[in-house]
C-alpha cells in the first residue's frame, strides 16, 4: 500500500481537504509532529512521498522551530531517494530555501485571497494549468526571494510567486489547498498564535467560496498525481518481524 510521510507543525494545520482525496485513492499517510517532540523519519525508503505542511512561525525561527534542521535533513533524504515532495505554505518556503532562495521576514503575515495566474514557465505544467484563473488563499509567515534559476509557475494578482517546481519531483505552494474554514477557526483559537489582522475577512471569504475551493483542491490533487506520479508505489525496504522464542 502507498504511504506518505506528512510533517505537521501544529495541531491546526493538517492535510485537511487533501486527506479525503488521498483516502479515495487508497493512499495511507503517517503524520510526524516534531513540535511535540516526535522524531522525524530517519530514512525515505519506507514512504512513497513527503508532504510538508503549513506552520505558525517563520521558517528561520529556530527558537520556535528547534527541529528545523532535522526537517531539512528529511527533505534532502527524500530528494536523494527521488521521492515526490509537496511543500505547502511553511513547507513551500523550506523547499524554496533548499533551492537557493533567500528567506525574508516581511510581511510576517503573508495572507490574502488572490487569483492564480500561469506564467510562461508554467504553461506546460499540469498543476499550473489546473490552478490558472482559480481563486486561492495564500497563507504563510514570511516569504522567499527566488534565485534566478527558479522560475515561478504561478503568480498572484501582483505578480508575486505562489507556486514553484524546484525540481522534477517537488512542488512548493504558497497557497493552501488543504485549508478548510474550520481549520482557520482552529488557528484563531490556537493558544499563543498570532494571526493576521484580516483573519476574519479571510475566514468569511473561505466560507463563501468553499464550494469552489473544494473543486479547485480536487483539481490540484489530480494534477499532482499526474505530474509527480503519486499513484506509483516506490520501492520500499521490507519490514522484518522478529520471532522471539520465550
């Protein structure tokens, strides 16, 4: 059975709407939660893909993300094993940094609704074509200045990047196809979490556009499945069961 590793950075932000799409394709997923002290995978060979989810702090905030170097190591392990990687929000910035981007702290709350616009470099990409013209919610803390060799596939209404493909096996998405209105409500209620000043407006729009957002997420997952061959089961190391004689 296919099994994805999923790195989660807080309780509010999980696979959300994407879970249903994976489940109907008979794809399993294992959450890893470094924010509660859980160890991250030591190898990529037991998994078919990696999802790196959103987060509530800056990527380079080692005070609140003391596990970040271990997470970067996991990303390199999956890249070295030629496993697909999808970074969303916080995860997208990690992938961008790994590809040579410069992380920037401002705007701290990089959160807004926008239409997605395909770029010249995205015209042949299945994901970019699926999202072009759709309304999406960008939701990250901080941003990244892309190096010359990384061209955006999609940009927002102001021409800022919102999707990249650093290599053939990975995508970084600043927009959030997994977010459900209830997840945004959980972010507001999360103890000690700073939220954007316009969080109420973001939530109201998420509720109003929920029907179309679900359709967009479905199209995003189908595009990722096609582009990254997510239905292909990768070779995984066997798990041996030891028979201990009493």
